[in-house]
C-alpha cells in the first residue's frame, strides 16, 4: 500500500512538470558530439612518429658504433715483424721496428675500399722498401668472399713486391674470380702502405699513380638500359607492356644476377649510412643503382627496380609461372607481417651500424642463389622461398625483403616533404 502511494505521488509530480523538461534532461545527459579526426590522419601521424623514432634509433646506433671502433693495432704490429725487439711510432704516422739498436724495417697501415667498406692492412717492409709481411687488421667483406681470396693466396703473392709496382689485378697480381672488389681493395691497401713508407721514411720520390679508369662496361650499360625501360614501361600501358616487363626482368636475372651477381642489397644501404662511399671510378655501377632507385621513388613516385629489374624478383616470378602462383596476400595477418618485415629490416640496419660492418646483418639469399655459395641455413631459406614462390606471388618481396621497408620509408619522407611545402607555400586557387 505504501509503495503504491509513493509510486502515484512520483507519477503526479512527473505529470505536473512542463512538457519540455524531459527533453532538457535527455539533452543534459547526452554527451557532446565531438569531431573525430579522420582515420587516415591518425594513420599518417602514427607512421610519421614511427619514422622519426626510427631515425633517432639509427642515429644512436651510429654514434655507438663510432665510439666502439677503437682497434688496438699493437698486436698486429708485432705479427708483422715478429723478430723485432721493439716497435716505435715514427713522426710520419708509421712505425719503426728495431732489433736491439739496429733498424730492421718499417710498418704502415694501408687503407683501401673493398666491397663491404674499408680494408685495413698492416704492411711491413725492409729498409729498402720491399714488402716482407702483410697482416689483415680489419675488413668488412662478406666472410665467404674474404675466405675465398685468402685461400687463393692473393696476400702471399703480394710479398716481395715494391712501392714502384702497380699492383694491377690480372697484370701484376693474379686476382680472384668472383671477388674482384675484395681483391682490388687488398692490393690497393698494401700499395698505399708501401708507397707511404717509401715517401715518408725512405725519402724516395714515388711516381704519381695513374688516375683510376672509369669502369663502364656490360653491367653498367645493362643497368642504365633497364632503368630507362622500367621508367618508360611504368608510364605507358598497352599490350606490349607485359612483354617488355618480362624482357627486362629476364635480362636483369641473367646479366645482373647469374653473370655479374650485382643485385641491390641491404649491405649497400648500410655502407651508405656508415659513410663508406667507394671511388666512383671503380664502383660506378653502385652509384647508378642508388641514383636510379632514389630518382624513381622521389621524382617519379614509382619503383622501377623492384618490379622491372630485380634479379631475385624475376626468379620468384618464374617459379610462380611454373606453379601457377596467385597474388594472394595473407590478409588475416597482413598488417602484422608488414610491421614484422619493417622491424627485421630496422634491426639489421641497427646491428650493422653498431658493429660498423655493413654486411654483418645481411640476411638476403641473393648471393646464395646467384653465386651458389652460402651456409646450410641460407640454402634452406632459399629453397623454402623458391617453393613458396610457386604458390604465392613474390613471397620474399612481400614479407621478407629489407628493401621494401626502405622504399616505404623513402616514400613517406617524400610525401611528408610535399605536405610541409604545401603548408609553407600553399597553392593559390584560381578564381573564374
């Protein structure tokens, strides 16, 4: 009875209120309708924030690597002239070796550019300038290639040479097939050290070295032609575009892959970040490759290399033709795989910068396929990629290749640059 009286009283109070009060209460309870940022804007901010964080991480890794790079050359000096009782630094930046009080030779550290970066060699000479011993202080070459050069006896063949020898591969010194850049780097480092001793310690007038010849041969011509073909092919459409693309890919696979083994790798990108820029006369191919990729991405906003030139990409598409592969990305985990690919690439770059070695973290299987050299895990990964390529279109490019995240990064920075420019210099609308 009491409950019914209370209920009737509340009902009478509600009926006595103005008609608009209930609506007012609903409006008060309702939350204000705030404008939400577009989803694309949030994604853009997130990507740019991660890009900035990645740049900062790379800078920190670079400085850590620079701080760690303090090679103690003392042990290498005694290896170069083991019979010396004492070795003292000279005023010219070299080292003088003594047996008791008699001068028995000199040691200089020669530096030259190899495939992976600078090669440092401790070169010992007698008091007449003839090379008596050569010790490797530090190199950044691919271990398998450097082992191949060492096993071939290139360093031993440089013993007994003098400062006035040219050290030209296949002329004065027999080179090592398949490791040309490494062989030339070792020879140049030894020559630089022996000539430095002759000029600064022996006061011998050394004839100036002939300027390096520009190497512009079959690989350079092929690369330029394929870039032009890829750029043209990306701009036109028609029945012959597909045939042109296959011609370009197969040419890149055969010439740049199997014959010369010069694909784009993350070690080349690491070498640029470390400041190891080789002489353009002898490494013109790499400068053409870097310029072509950056130009395609920043100016044309297209990636001509990956789609039209990449030797390993062509191999995957050939396997796809055999197995009938279809472009079926793994949609369920597409985002996770994309960020995993980026994380692995960033980790590889950071490791290379910390250890100051461009190729230490390279995980591509290009060399394993095109030069038929590698370890068991590399051959296993290569076989797995080739098998999966018969089912999925370019699985390495989609989910593993470190160059795809670098491409995305360059495009992001280029788009960001354009947005900033438009804010600074907005385009004026033409009024009719």
